[in-house]
C-alpha cells in the first residue's frame, strides 16, 4: 500500500532511550547490572581519596607527626592505587560488554531489518536516510548508542560526585553551597541560551554541509569523471564550493559574536563563583574558624564540586544529542515491516509445472514521493501457463507492475490474486516461494558460481540441479572452462583466483538462479538488457524450453521478444492501452505497432537485412 503515515516520531527522550539501551544490555549480559554501579562508585571514590591526601599531609605537618605521616601517606596511596586499578578493570569490562551488545545484538537486528523489511519500506530515499542514520547510531563510537554507553557512566559518577561533594560543603560551609548553587544556575541558564541560539542556525549549517558533501561526492566518483572532462565542467566544483563556504562563513560570523559574548559571560560567572568560594575559605582561615588541613580539604571539595558540575553538564549535552540519534535507530528497528497484515495459515506451494493464474483487480499504486498514481485502476488476468510481455515507453508503469506482482509492493487499492486468493492474505515468505525473478540489476553473492545459483550452502545444494540450470541458461560450457568449474569465484576484484564474467554472462547466471528455484511463476525484468540484439534473439529462441509451462511475465524494451509470448500488454501512464497477441496488435496499427516498426527500421539500418529476418 502507499506508505503509511508514521505511527510515531523518533523518540529522543533521554530517559526512554536510557531505559531501552540499558534494559537491553542488562538483559543480554546480566553481569553489567553489577558492573555499572561498581564502576560509578569506584570512579567517585578515587578523586575523593585524592582530595583527602593533601588534607592529611597538612594535618600531619601541623602536628609534626612524621612517623604517622609516612604510614598515612602509604595507606592512602595504596588505597588510591587499588581504586585506580579497579576503575580500569571495571571500565574495560563494561566497555567490552557494551561493545558486544552493539555488535552482536543491535547489529544483527539492523541487518535482519534490512534484509526482511518489505521492499517498499526500504526503496524510497527517505527510508534510505533513516537506514543510514540507524547505521551510524549503532556503529559510530561517538554517535548514538555508543555515546549513550560511554557517557552514561560518566554522567552518573559526575552526578554522584556532585551530590556527595555538595553534602560535604553543605555540612561544613552552607553559605558556600548557596553561592555555588546560585551562580552555577546562572551559568546553566547562559549555557541554555547559547544552545538554543546555536540550534536556530544548525539547520542552515546542516543543509550547507550536505550540499558540500554532495559536491565532493560528484567530484570524486569515478563514474562522473568522463562527463566532467568531456563537458569541461571542472571549474564548477571549486566555484560551487566557494559559494557554499561563503554562505557558511556568513552564518558563522552572524552567530559568533553573540555566542562569544555568552561564553565570556559564562566564564566570568565561573571565575566569580570560584573566587567567592575561595575568598570565604581564606577569610575563615584568617579568622581561625578552620584549620589549614580543613582549608585544604575544603578547597579540594569546592574545586571538585565545580569540576563535577561542569563535566555533568557537558556529558548531559552529549547524552541529549546521542539520545536524538538513538531515537532514529529505535524508530528504524521498530518500524513496521511493510507487509501489512497476513494470515497465519500458509498457502501450499504449487507443485513444479502447476502454474497458477494471476489476476489484478482495480489495482492502483502511487509512490510515496509522487502525487500521481503510477498504476491506476488496472485490471489484468494472466492465465495459468501463459507467457505475457509488458511493453511501453519509459515511465509507463511496467517495472512497478512487475514489483506489485512479485509482492515487493502492496497496492494502494484493489487487490492481486493468486489462483483466486488475495496475495495480501498469503504470508510473504510463502508467496515469494512462488515467484522466480530475474531483474535488470544483477545481485551476486561474494561466493562461488554454484552458491550463486543455488543461494544456499554446500550441505543444502542439489549439484545436479545447479548443472541443469546452468545448461538451460546457456552458461554451462563457460563454467566448465573455468579452472575450478562451478566452485570458481565470480570476481577477480574479490578473489585472486576469481573469474571475470561479462554482463551477458552475469545475466545468464541470474537466469540460472531463477531456473534452479523452479517456482511456478517466472518474472523477468529486462533479462537480456546486457545482451546485444543477436544474442538476445538466440536466448529467446530457447525461451519456451526455459519457461516450460510456467506462468511468466517479462519486460523488454526490445520488442523482438514479444513474438515468443502468448500475449502482449502495452502500458501507457499506468493503464492498459492495448492487449493481444503480437499479430493482433500489429494489425490494429496502434502504439505497439508503431514502436515495433520504429525498432525494426533501426535494426534494419544497423544490422542490415529485412525486419522479418532480424525479428
């Protein structure tokens, strides 16, 4: 069906995403329930112990207790050493389990989502962007869930340290705590204003960054190199980049003054805050209200308080951004699979040779990015064992119709039936088993010839069927000539002992794959696009033997192939304009006949001979 309205927007709420991330981590690796709080606790105790050490030293010097001094320093030093060692061990173990959670759990979910989601939910550009965002949210170390896992322990021990130090300050110097809290609040407000102001310009900056990236991509892609040189457009790239850089510089200048003023004000508040606190402590020493050891400890606590607060704010900012990125990841992983509601009872696969009837009833389909239907109120019946050719100009709806038939798209309205049963009621795995396909764009596995044909591992493979499929596709002799035969790898780029296949050979390999599947319905979308007209004619001479009694539908821009079909359906603007045999449509003298005559004239001039000899 036409892309559904989103059930929900990506969830960027920090609490929700923290619960999601750590709920998954704790569920997969229960030991992390203990590792996380221990890591936070040890991380707080280490700097606290470091603050106690100078105060102890001063106290010992005041009492001139040199014997106790050495023992105390040694004891505190040993504690700090153990805490640091424990912190490193705990951090390493926690990092290991979070990495495993990302690599083994989330990455597997991601790739399963890519390979199992309905085709109509992955093809649109917007879905491709969502998929890319999800990828980086999973795999980026400083992005998404990686940032969540790395910054959350830091934020927690910042928060615990802040509360602990605030308790110390409040119990000893309540006045200082009030001053620190009030002036820190002012700093937070300034930070908030600065963030909101920068956010206003972020969209413009992102758009310019995307445009610069696109320019770099155009410039660096090898497939564009010929046109760049032949059309002398090499100067366009630096000129466009200069224009984009000037726009970026203008935005930067406009916001820099205000941001700089906010940062300066924030730094002044920070300095004033610390000087005020230290001034109070110094006055208390001078008035003999506290000792030097108490002063030393208090200075360390005040400094620690400000450090905890600064780092907590910083880590919270990281978490807020990471949560937004993670929201896109969750949205993608939890996205509807695009297959709609299916019944639980599977349809029985048709036995080999028992071809089904396929019927389109008032089918309409519109792409998400389009306002006009590509297929509109289409009715079409393809009888069992019938060979039907879909022809028409580019954009007529041929490939869309094939994807609807293959179950890759769901119609906006109307229904498609397989032997009288709506395919929407058939589980998609079961329906896909009914369809053998050869698309124009070949897909090859990074493996051997036989695994590319059988699409399975050695244990599940029928080697005799592999050979038969290659023979029927006209590729067996070529494969036999390879040093390793069917166990040869197809690509020299991936394997040192790999074999190079021409475009036509690759297409024959795809045809062999479809023949191996032996589905009762065969769908071929430009199966001979990589072949020259003579090679194409040779292939279609064997077409009847290849297809057998299967129900078959194919697309070809070269109309020579239509003569081998039982029917020809001419599409225009998503509607059936003409329907009949090749002879019938030629006698009608309509659009099909005109297209055929144009092609016949072209090939007559190019190849010589009469049209009837060529076609």
